[in-house]
C-alpha cells in the first residue's frame, strides 16, 4: 500500500520537533561540557534526528553509522554495517529516533560495550514504553508516546514517508 496523507494524523510539527531536539541538545551539551562525543546513528530512521541534534551541540563530535538486521520478526539480530572507528575510552551516545521493543537497541548496547567506551548513553527522540520487551531506559528522552505507529522525520511506513518534516500517526 502506498502512503497517502489521508492515512495520517498530525502528531508533532516540524517546529515542535525542533523544540524537543534543542531541549535534548542543551541537556547533553551541559552534561558533556569539556568532552568529545562519538555519536552512533542506527540506520536508517535516525538520520534526520542525528543531523539536527549535532548541529545544536557545540562540542567536538564525530558521527558513526551502524545498521542492524533482524533475521526474522522477533528473531536474532545481527550487524549489517558496523561502525568504523575505535570507541575504546571514548564518550559514546547512541541516537535513536524511537524505541519500541528495545530489542535492537539492547543488542547494539551489548555490541558497543564490548569495545569498552568510557561512557555509553542513549538519546531517543521518542519513547514507546508500552511496547518494551526488554527492561531498557534511554538516558535522554524527547517525548513519551502511546502505542501507535508513527511516520515522518526519518520514520517510514514500508520505506515511504521518511522525508515528511512533521511526525504523523498512521491511522488504523
Ligand atoms: P526496537 O528494537 O526498539 O523494537 O526497534 C526500534 C526501531 O523500530 C526504531 O528504531 C524504528 O526504526 C522502528 N520503529 C519502532 N516504532 C516505530 C514506529 O512507530 N514507526 C516507525 N516508522 N518505525 C518504528
Ligand atoms: Mg532506529
């Protein structure tokens, strides 16, 4: 099915998203003052969020990309594309656009921790705690949302809609 605007109801406007991003950025900038950051961006949903948040933080920072792959729905997770820099002894922040079951992120955290970073924290724009399979809590949370599927600002419906500036709920 292709995605049409009639299928969507507005959840957060682009301006509201930017306000949430700035709030998160301000907290992170204060908490990491004097430090250098390595961001980990899980592809592909987080690219809009990472692009915006790094531009609101005035600290030395690098961005690395990682891509996970689920072998089946709810099944084992593997790394499709790994980061390409050494994170041992570095301050690492994972930027998620949304946390749902937490399965992908739990896997990623275990994978990154094996490289012994100095610190490892998680920033998420949206959090859907009702869907959590694993006990995982982000360190920085933009907005908590109810258990509904959202599209836009990097988040897709069957690969469409990532380019929408606003975030929409998908109507049932
Ligand atoms: P988790 O491993 O937490 O279940 O998976 C989180 C990932 O699933 C997110 O990074 C995102 O790519 C995708 N996801 C979870 N909830 C939604 C949603 O409501 N809309 C979209 N488009 N993707 C979602
Ligand atoms: Mg993601």
